[in-house]
C-alpha cells in the first residue's frame, strides 16, 4: 500500500516550526511494511484540497496533519468531508470530551471550540488525550468509478499527534494489513571511510543480491541502509562484515560514543580525555550517553599551553621544541591525562581549528590525535580537516572516539 | 514570486534523517520578501521529475535539495537537465576543484566523483566549499509557450547547503528582486525569560506599532523577530530595550557564547569552566567561538568525585557532607577552577541529568550553577530542568553563560 503525508500549516512554510512529523510517521510506519512515497507541506487554507486530490490519485493511505484547531484557518476537517461528499454533524460525545478537558484545567471554553465537535457519521473518531482537537479516520468511500483512500486527519502539535498515532492509528492500520511484510531494514554505521569508498566496496554486490541500498553521509561517518528479504539481508551481512570489518561502528544506528561507553562498561575499564582544539566536545559526546559516569572519569580542556603543563604535566620545553600542535605534545597530553586521572585509557586532541594559527608545515586544519592505553604503547594519528570550526571539531572527535573503539573491539 | 521547495532523499521518507532544509530556507528567504508556497519530499530517482514538472507549473523559483552526490541514486542533475532539454558536459574547472579537495585531504578520489563535474553549459556553478558536489543554477529557458522557473540544485547535507545558499544563491535572488521590500527584519535574542513572558511584556505594544511579530523559543532562549518599516522598528527598539533590558543577549542573532567571549575580550579578562553534569558542553560552546583562546584558559570536566578533589581541590569532606550536587560543592568547584587556572572568572555546574540519581530533596533535573569572579563574592543559583539529557545540558549551559554575561555587561 502506498502512503502519502500531507502536512498543513503556514508556520511550517514560514520556518517558524521545524516539521518533525515526517520522521516520526516514517519510523512508526516502517515496521508495518509501509513506506511513505511522498510528503508535501501546504499552507493552511484551500490548497489543502488540491494536495488531498493529488495524494488520493496515487496512494491508498493518506495521513494529513494539522488544521484541526478552533481558529478560522483550521479547515482540514471541512475540506476532506466536502471532497468525500460527506455531511458534517455535531457529535455530542466529542463536545463533552472537549468540555471536560477545559473543566479539568479550569479554563474557559471558547465558542470556536464547538467546530471541533463536528464530524461526518461515516468517520471514526480518534480521541485526543493531549489536546482538544480529535482526529478522524475516513474509511474508503466510492467516488465515481473508484474508492477513496484511507484518510487520517491528525492534529498538528507533535505531543498530540504522536500518542494519537500510536494509540488509535496503528491498530487500524494493523487490521488493514493482516499479512506482515516480507522485507526488513538493516542499517550499518561506518567510520573511517567516505560514502563513495563504501559504495565501491559493497555497492555492486549488494545490488546484485536484489537489495535496495541507501547511503547517508555525516561528518566522519556513513550510514549504509539495506532493505530486502531476510535471506538476502543475511547473505549481505556476511559480505558487508567481511568487506568493511572494523569500519562498522554499529548495526541499527547506535552512535559511536554509545558504542565506546558500552565497550568500556563491558570491559570494566575507565577513560579520561584531554582536549585542546576540540574544547570539550569529545567529553560532551561521551557524557551524552546515559551511564557514562561509570567509565568516564575526567576531562581536561587544556586550551592554554600553561594548562597543558599544569594539568597534564606536559613539559614546557616539549611544547617549545615541537609546538603545542605536534605528535609529541599530543602523546604527552594523553599520557599525562591517563596518569593524572588514574585511568585505563586516555584520548588527547591538539590541532589548528583556524581560521588563524596555521603555518606552512602545519596548515589550518592539522590535528594530532593520541591514545594512551594500558593495552600497549601510545599511538598518535595526524589528520587534516579543512572545514569550519564545528565540523572540524566533529571530525576530530569522531576520529578520536573511533581510534579508541577500534582498540577495544 | 512564488517559491517551491523539493527535497529529494529516500532517507527523509524513511525517517532516518530529519528534514531541516525547509525551516532554514524559509527563514533565509523571508527577509527578501519571498515566501515558500509549497514543499514536497520525494524519494531519490525518477519521481523527482514529476515533482519538478508540478512545481514549475506553479512557481517562478524552485529550490531542489539533494541527489547531487557521487552514488548511482543521485540523479537530480541529470533529471533537471534532461527536462530542460540541456546537454550535460564535463566541466574541467569543477573536476579540478573536486580533485584539489581530495588532494588536500590526502584522500583517494573515486571514479564515481567524475559525474559530479558534469553540468549543462547554460547552468551557473554554485561552488561548494564544504563538500564535493557543486550546486547548479538554471536560469529560465523557453519551454513551449512559456519560460521555465529559476531552478537551483543544492546539496543535501545541511553543512554544505547552508553556506552555499548564503554565499551563492542569495546574491542571485537579490539580483532577481531589484526592488527590495520596504520592510526590514530585526531580531532580539533573549535569555532568562520564556516565550509567553516576552509576549506579555512587549507583544501588544509591538502589534500596536503595526509590526509583524514572531517568537521562536529554543531551550533557555527566545528570539523575538520584528518585521516592519524602519521608523516603526526604531520606535520598537526603544520600547523593547526599556522593557527587556538585561535579558537581551544580542541583536541580529549573535549567540550567547559569542557575546560572552566578546565581552571578556573587550575587558581583557580570562575564564575557566568546571563541569560535572554538563560534561564539557559549556567549554565546547565557548570554544566554538573563533578567538576564544584569547580568553578561555582551561576547562575541567570533573565527572568523578575524586576528579573534583584532585583537579579543583574540592574538599572530599564537603562532598561527603553536602553531596556532589549541592550549592557548597558548586561554589567550591568554581573557586577551585579559578585558583587552579589563575583566571578572572570561573563557572561551575553540578547536577543530576538523570534518568537515575535523583532523591526527594534533590530530584532528577536539579542543578547548581556557580560563578567565582574577581568582581565580587561567589554566587550560586539552583535550578531544575526536567528534560532529557541533551536539553538538560543545553539549559544548564545557557543559564551558566548568561550568569556570567549579566555580570560582565
């Protein structure tokens, strides 16, 4: 069955509000074997009708969000009922639910809210436990030679839409789809390799297996998404693991920092992080993981040279001789952090984020990343990331965390 | 002029990626007097063509995002050129830019990247300084009885799209719209006050001045956007400054951390930051500001209690007596950081991000924020932010930086 989504709301097209509905609905529909073929955002008002007509020509299921409120620009209910040739009638049960909601919150109901109690007899009410506007489900009706799609009207605010979708829409869809899909989604998060590099290694064999293959690149990582039957996915798994091996950070979208924290937790080992150019960002990512406190002991944001000496014991003469951005200082930072915090592993970053501070030998974007670990000698990597500041930090953090991950797996 | 946006990308319709383009483009177009009439998301592949045909029938400007990458599912360039009847040719200048990019990063170019150097002679190249895929601008061409719209192809990744839009697309649009709207946009960034609080103070008088008023709330801050004539804006300015006073962080959208770094730079003063619950995020925000190294000396991410004692000299008995999340420990952390780093001001955060770790006296979300400063005695604020981890960190960082900002202005 084809699904299309129509988001209504002038505020979405003005950029006042970020549209999170598509992502939510897509993720919720996928386990049912349903995929959204197309999504459109239209302003409040008459253009909704055109969008409904277009979607109905292509899809068997149409989800419409927004335009169910009490104000005059909220006319989704009226437009859909009129298009289907259904008459709106006052529903006393809806009215009482709206009144009860106002009473519970000791608020005055506006006469405008009466409009929200209207519905065609043929529509099924989707109760709203987080707002006044009920949703509506219009089962297919005959229109000329063919049937209209299944149409669902859902409220605009995400905190109303999400529970209504889970409580009321999913059960209806499940009944429409007694046979569960034969295909599944598998995703791999890959570090240390670009999008085109991943495709070169596994793209053709995956297509040859008859799988749908998608790539999504972010700074320092690539998601590889495979859609297909369970047998093909199992065969793909073997090939992907063989070809990408240690580059695979996780299956199913787990973040690199979560993988690192889980690995450390499983090993009962601890971590410290010394940061110059990343300025606390590596520690921030690690401490975003619930439970990080069991393994992450201490971070050192040693921006000034004196801080590197004072907090990490980096010899001032070493900084003088090689510069603060050098393999020697990176190693000394990691080893100093490991000793100062008394931990099993310590990462260190030092580099030139720019825009100033570069030289011919060490141009802007140069960064040294070190890992001091009880597992062996200290390692230092040199990279160059020519990006604006935030992406520079992101790539450096990514490489640092992946350096540790590869050591732990 | 009507503007429509076409977002391409199967990953958007699968819900793997949140579509932030519409919001960015809408906000960027608004000051030009342009509003987006409709937005559609279509999967990679042939459906892009249908979306282009539909949008072209309604709009004079069509912005298309995504599908410019090196992989086989990236075919936006080909589809648009074919629809316009233009021939794709190899562009040696683009090729050299892509090759130079790979060379700078010491990475191997894939033969697939050659496709990205193709363009019709009639199209204008929009250079991409943050990725390989150049954008393209197709000026109108005659098609049957009418002209095609202005079509812009932009890369999918936001960190490539945003600078390209600002650097290359805006100047072209500005030339297309020789008569600038008589109205201007002014925005105020406000901290320490909610959206409804701001509206209560200034909403009605601003509307009475005939201004279009918009509010945009983010964790810990609100943007107040005013649109109107220069005279009305000047009168509004006086009233807004009088009513919101010290709550105004900046005019024109400057971030809080930038304002703090600029204030410290102007005063020639230095900063250290000691973080427990924010885990490096405050330091990360400060070090996102170019030039922060002149004022930010050192950060201490003291997650473990022993780290607080060792790095900041917080008395273990104090932690034992009051708990690590307490006003006493927050103050001792700030004072310890100020002394250890030898700086003029030091901020400290300690709190319970959750989900675990709360108690009746200090429930999840409790946080203490301290400022030790040469300007006077140490101050500690207690707050409660009941949000998931990242928003908790964000609100805490926001409050900490604003505590310092208010002390410096």
